C-alpha cells in the first residue's frame, strides 16, 4: 500500500473502498474544501513575473515535450489539460529505471522515480516559459521538500526534467526570477535534471481527475488548482 496519508487515501479511492460522492456529502465536502484552502497559502498570482528568458513562439505548429514533477500527478495533469496550446498530457514516472516504473513500487518511495507528467505542447501557441509559470503558480508548491500537500516521500518531489539545454536555461532563469522577486516565503527546492526517460503510468491513472471529479482527494487537492488556473487566466484555458 502507498506510503503517506495522501497516498493511502488515493489507494482507497482507486480500489473503490469508501467512495465519496458529492451528491451525498455535499455540505461536508464544501466545508473540507474550505478548510483545505485555508491550509494552503499560495502567493497571489499577480506576484508571478513573466519569464525574462523564454523561447519565441514558433511561426507554425511545432510540438515539443516538457516534463514536470509536482506531487501527485493527478492534479498536475489536470491543470495542464486545461491549458490552451497543450496537445496532450500523460501521467508517469521519471528519474528512475524502467524496471521500477510501477505505481506499486514508486508509491512506496523505494525507487528514484518522481510522479511526473509529460506535457506535449504546440510552440506556436504557448512557450516553455509560460508552462513554467503555470507549473510554479498553479500546479504545485515548489517550497515543499520531498512532499506535496498530504503526500510524503521523494516520489512527490518538485522537479523539472528538461529535454534540452534551452529548457534548462529557461527553467533555471525563471527560478532565479522567482527567488529574486521573493514570490514565495520559503526557499524553492525544485530540482533540475535532464530527462533520461519517461515511463507512462498505469491506465487507471490517466485523466484521473477528470474521470473522478467527485472523489474526496480530487475535490480537496486537485479541483482547487484547476479553479485557480481558471480564475487567473481564462484566456489561456483550453476548456472550462
């Protein structure tokens, strides 16, 4: 069984133990969501600068991949699935070997993998720097070391797996911008590492938040991220 209270809850939901439905527990869930929002203190979106170092938009359709790790991949995937210019998002594992790329092993923290998402985007519609801004401002909290929300362990670490030296340069530059602007109260612990391989997660993890919108974990930890993106930039939403 997965380690950590959040992973344990996710395990119970995935296996169908104790399903929670909003239509049955509406008032209770709304209260919990409110309490969860109070626990998470995200910087105002207006404090996040536009990337100074960034790639120019392509003149025509040009697909490129970006890989981000920011805790449970359900929520990070859900955020990027709503971004205009993103063609496809896949949940998976990065940082470890193919032999250990399974939820049963990764969720125990016994591998070098991080739960991550592979974002395929069109460089004619959105830049890598803009994806980074969404990653830091909406998708996760980069000041939490080896954890994210209720999930604990190195598998939930904050990391950017760059696919080119240009991505490394842009990511490093934007982290520097955020630190200089003191956007976060804590130190940014996001690790930068070259992408050696991305291993797609099991089928039941794909599009999990959109397929299970009434589950407690999704309502508490992932739906607020999508709502934050929507309130921040309706124009950059691919769908509502």
